C-alpha cells in the first residue's frame, strides 16, 4: 500500500515539475514580451515607439501558444504513459531525469533527428502538406481559449472573438483534411483505409458534438468564451454541467414545476456533458474510437508511412487537440476558471495578494513593484490555476478511458453515432430549449 | 482596447486591400488547378484550398460567421465527401478519357459563358453595395443580425430550405433502403454469418 | 423506447464500473522488476544457456562422450569431439561445442544426458557482437565446482556417482571401459527414439 502511494506521489511530483516548467515559461515569455519590452521601448523612444510596443503586445498570444504547445505535449505524453503504467500496475518511464521526468524530451529529440522517408509513389507535395494541415488548426484553435483561460487578461483580450466557440468548432474540423490527405498521399493501403475511417468517423461524430455545444451556447446565450465562463461564476451549482445556474435560482417558495424543470435541466446537462466527452474522444481519435490508427489492424493508420519530424508533427497535433478539447470542456461545462465552491476563489485571490505584498513589498524602493504587480495578477493566477486543474483532470480521465475501454468495430462506431448520439443530441437540444424557459 | 490603435494603424496602410490581392492570387491558381489537374483526387483537395481562401475573403469583409461556416461546411464537410466519393469510385478510368473533345469544348464553353454572364450581370445590376462606404469596424456583431434576420425576415426561405434538406435526407434513406431482393437476401445471409461467428 | 433507455443506462453503468475497476488498480504496488538493477528470480526448470556440469564434490567432468545429446538435438547445434584413449581404452572428451545461435533451448539434450552433465543454467544474458562468439567451446561451457553444486541443488538432481576410480582390479576397470566404449556404437546402430524407449 505504501509503495502505491509512493508511485502516485511520484506522479504528482512529476506533474508539479512539468506544470511549473510549462506555465513558468509561458508566463515569463508573455510577460517579458507583452509588458517588459513595451515598457522599455516606450520609456526609451516615447511616442514613436508606440507602434512597435503594440505590435509586440499583439504578438504575445502567438508566442505564448507556440511555446505552450510543444512543452505541453511533452508533459501530456509523459503523464499518459505514467498514468497507464499506474492503471496497469507497472512503473512507466523512469530513467531519463528524476523519475523519468525528461523521457519525452529525449524522445522528441530522437524523433527530430530521425531520417525522413518518403515512400515510392507518394504524392510529394500532399505528403508534405498533410502534417502541416493537421497541425496548423491546433495552433490557431488554442487562440480564443487563451482569453478564457487567462481570465480575459488585457494581453489576451484581442484574441477573444465574439464568435469564439464557433471559431474553434470550424477550425477543429480542418485536421481531418490533413488525415485524408496524408493517408491518400502516402500510397499505402493501410494509410488509405485509416484515412477513410477517420473521415467517416469525424463527419459522423462532428454532428452530435456540434449539437451538444450549440445546446450549451443556447443555455449560456452567447458564443463568447469569456462570457460563458463568467456566467458560471459563483459555485458548482452555476456550472453548465448542472444547468448553468438553474438550481441556484430555486428558493423555498418556488412553484413545483420550476423545481422539476430545474432538476430535469441539470440531468439534461449532465447527459450533454457525457455526450460531449464521447464525441470529443471520437473527434481526437482517442481509444474507444481510435479506428483511424488501430495498431492491431492498420499498422498505425494514416501515419504509417511518416517518420522523423513529420511524424512528430502528427504526434504533437494529436495531443494538442486532446488538450484543446479538454480545455474547451472545462470552459463550456466546468465553470472555466472559477472555483467549485463560493468563497474559495476570493480566498485564493486575497491569500495570493497578501503573499505578494509580504514578499515584494520590500521591492518598491527599487521601482520594481509595478513590474511584479504586472507579472503576478492574483485574479489571473487564480483563474489559470482552476482551469489548469480542470483541463488536466479531463486529460487524465482520457488516459483512464484509454486504459479501460476496448476499441469499437467500425459498423458499431457508425451505428452508435447516427442511431444513438445524434437523436440523443437533438432531444437534448429541444429539451434544454424548453426547460430553460420554464425555470 | 489598446489593440484597436494597432488595427486602425494597419487599416491606414491599406492592409485590407493587400490581403485581398494576396488571397485572390492564391484562390485563382487553385481554382485553375481544380479544373486542369488530371488527378481527380488532388483537384478535390485543391477545391478545399479554394474554399479556404474564399473563407479568408469573408473574414476580410468582417463576415466572420459566413467565413467560419464556409470552412466548416464547404471547406471540410462537403469537399471531403466529394474526395471520398472520388476515392471509392474508379478514378483511373477517367484519367484515360479525353475531356477535350470538340463537342465537349463547345458545350463547356457555352455553359461557362452563360454562367459568367449571369453572375456578371447580377453583380453589375446591384448598384449600391452597402459595405462600400461604411467603416467595417463599426458594424454590429453580425451573428446576432444573421440570426434575427433568419428567424424574422427570411423565415419563409429558411423553412423552405429545411424542407428541401429533409426531402433530400428522406430520399437518400429511401435510395439506400430499396435494394434488389436478391441483394437484400445476400446481405441478410452475410449478416447471419457474421452473427454466427460472433457467437462462436 | 423504455428498453432502449434501460439498456443505455445499463451500458453507462457498466462502463463506469469498468473505469472504476481500472482506477482501483492505481492503488497497487507496481509489479515491474527493473531488470538490469534487479535480477529476476528464475525457477530451477528455467531453460537458459546450456552448460556442462562437473561433479560438485570431486570436480571431475561428468561428460562421458556418449553423444546422446548430439543425436537428439533437433537443431544439430552440439558438436562433440572424442577419441578412445590409448591408455585406458575409454572414450575421452577432447572438445564440446554448442552453437547457441542455433540452439532453441528445447532442453531435450538435458533430458537424455545419462550423467546429468549437460544442463540448462538460469543465465539468459548472452549478447555478443558476432555470431561466432555464440559458439561455446568446452572451456566456456564447463561450470566450476561451486556453480555445479548450485545448479544440482536448484534443479534437485540426484548427486552424481563418482566415476569408476582407477580400480584395484584391472579387470573390473577394463570391463567398465569396454561397456562405456560399446555403448555409443550400440546406440548408433539402432534408431535413436526406439533405443530410448
């Protein structure tokens, strides 16, 4: 028993280390490009530097994402391997670095240095373009989430589109083009079959996914991530997974139909979340639905022929997509950056503020006070903390699913989407529309 | 909104027009590629590129909703279906055919001239394009506008469109259901066989 | 309709149960043996590298050059060189070669060996840089006295009888030598498996 706790402790330590690396790096770089450098430029060249300062600030989201994606993938692959090891009573990678913390870094280096092979008869242009098309949307797709993740921090406000949800949905439908392209261009039967399966699966599961998200947007009344997250402020009961505040509006004197409607709405929303998780697993080709790359049938599916850096790009995109889907769920269903219990969030913020004042109060004589204050904004820290917890919890849950469920057969897969999930999604859409008015 | 300054500064140097020409310069060769590429599947993928650049044009016009639906529905959904249809039909037979027969050329040029004239005339006849004189930054959020218009002013065409789609859906189901008797029997037997193996 | 809802609920419950079952396993100590650091404890019957044992007490080589192992080996990876000693008239082992690159570790040779000389050790780390290095000669195959004692105890083999010593009676010695000398030629005239039966 002790040794098991020991293993879980090792995993926790590893997670903490990596999260510090990832978010420390992203935080530091965003701050130095978005706050420090513009301040220096403005103080040096005055008004004429304003354009450059603003350009730098506009670049912050791009740089932050470009830094975040590879680091995050390194952590996610490692965490997945360690978690699978935990669930299957093994140890997992534990050789490179402390407890194997840098195993994936070594793997990535190895992958980058490997030879690139183009199979004979491959369509070279499309073969090269496919990983790019597969990967680009995951970089572009993270952008609107940044605003919601950082609690609408001024640096990330420009990427907060009023149509953020729709934007992500549109962008996240592009990778399947890359899959089909790569599968067809590599001139390999397994790749082609994997690609066709992937296309069929993506098109089928996109419909219930879209319907479930549309239903949540309908509940929230907006397509704006920041607003959706802010609507869920307060407590667990305000989260969209429990009906987006329907339960909190109930008082003792509420009429019975209102109570019934609120309870039904909460039930519908839980179902909606389950629907979303299922469809999201299918969209990012995770295990119960990983037919496009079924190892036991198709070698490795659409990326069979890829090696070296192109394969690395496919790999990177897959895990980034998983993370996007999880963060998306955290924002749409699990209250975004808000704490699950009332008062907890305020406690977080005030505690952090006190800590900062105690640590950096001494710095003010050196005129560093404002720099520190702009670096660590307690409200933002609290938001980012909660959303990280929720997103990674969902990522870990995906690992648990991968460790548990076997792969579906292709006809079961299509049946499940068209005969079960689509009708369920339509029923839920209508039910939520009416229940929302009744509450 | 500090970034607005940047946006207006960019607008002054006519970045928008520049982007338009860039997108057009990408879209037109891609469209030519769709027509002239002898490899049917590759021209299908080029079509995705064309739709994507057109979505970019929509973004330039501040029509985010249209641009995003263009990507979502045309760029990915429909083109992918086309590409898969091409993959599953025998594309090799068609590469052997010569599309440039004199009779085909005459018909094709007639159709293209007709389509071009129609579009050109309809574009010319609409004298006043509303976006021409307005600053695009001051428009209200257009998803709301589209939603309201669809539900009020354009409710009837909207409903007709949905009835059309429903009819198409039902038709597709009927087509796939109505198999010849022998084929249906064969299918049943195959299914039974599969069930049998499953039980084993 | 109701049946469908029931089945959906049942399926959902089963999936959750499965997830919980797997999740519970994260509270168990890992069964991983980290091999190069921790050597696995192998059972005595483990069929690893072949070796020739010596008498644990006296240190005599147990092989009597009967060539049973050579004959029974399906891969023909054993090569015995022996000659009849001019002094005693007994068979004398000159060289014993086993090509471990060909060996499939079936253990048939160890079963036919009348003196329990050839045995499977627990050693499995046999990496070499060339195929030639996998051909073990008599010197590399022969175990030390302590190793032989270890394997005899581990495999629970009957302790070997000491070889016929230079006997006080020269006749007896001669008899023993003859019988040993005749044995292989006798067996070689009959088909192998029948001889065993």
